[in-house]
C-alpha cells in the first residue's frame, strides 16, 4: 500500500519538476528572442548627447544657407541643451524644445541609449514657426548625412510642402542610407530621420 502512495507522489513531483523546467526554458527562450530582436533593430549610432553636439555644430551652416544675418549669433536660439535632453520620466525617449516657437525634438532610444530615430515637430502656428521647423529639420538631417548637405534644405522644404498639401500621406526620400520623411500628424507636422531598414 505504501508503494502505491509513493508512485502517485513520485509522478506528481516529476510532473511539477517537468513543468518548472519547461517554464524556465520558455522564459529563457523568450529572453533570447527579445535580445535578438533588440540587437537587430538599427539605430542612428549616436546617443542623444552626441546628437546634440552634431546638431549644434551644423546650425550656423544651415542658417547661412537660409541667408540669415549673423548666423553664428542666431544659431544660439536653436541650440540643444545637452542637460535637458531627458526631461520627465521616460528613460528611452528624447524629448526637448528649442527656439522661440518651441519646436519639439523627439526620438526613441534602444536599451544601450542610442537613437533609433530623430523627429522634429512643428506644433505652433506662430509667425516664424515654419522657418524654425526647417532650420531644426535640416540641422537634424545634416547630423547624419555628410554628402550633399546643400541639397537637404530644398529637399526637406519640398517634402514639407507636399505633405501639407496631402494630409494623411507620408512623404519620404532616402539619402545616404537615411530615410527622411515628413507627414502631418494630429499634433502638427513631423519630420523624421531614421536608418533605412
């Protein structure tokens, strides 16, 4: 009789052990899949601080191309403050504002802290907001595209104009392995730079 009681207990303990092993194996498998997915996602290859440095260095050149008087002085209005790149509670998001029209710069980060994309959003309709949007969008694009920089401002201007004329459509162009896009979103007009997939 004791042998009969031991057998069901033994079977039950074996079944529990098997379930624990399978569950642990599944968790490890899911972790492996998530790690592989994270590794496969492309990034722009820079941290928000590195992007801030690149963006700020290109502002004066963008302003010169736009025929703005005193471009070095005016560039100070639009510079990113590296200390304010992560306001709020979101660890994997770049979110800050620049310029008198408070143009929004946003982006998402991977777990290593590298930018997956950078966006420039025009949310205000105050005078000068469109020019400020173009300044920031062009400086953001120049931060990741080295060749043909003089062609970026006309390209972004054209994409923006076409997007404004066609709400709901995303206008895109690939330049030097970077995907540039402009679209009208509920918050305003969004320009993005991201790696071509």
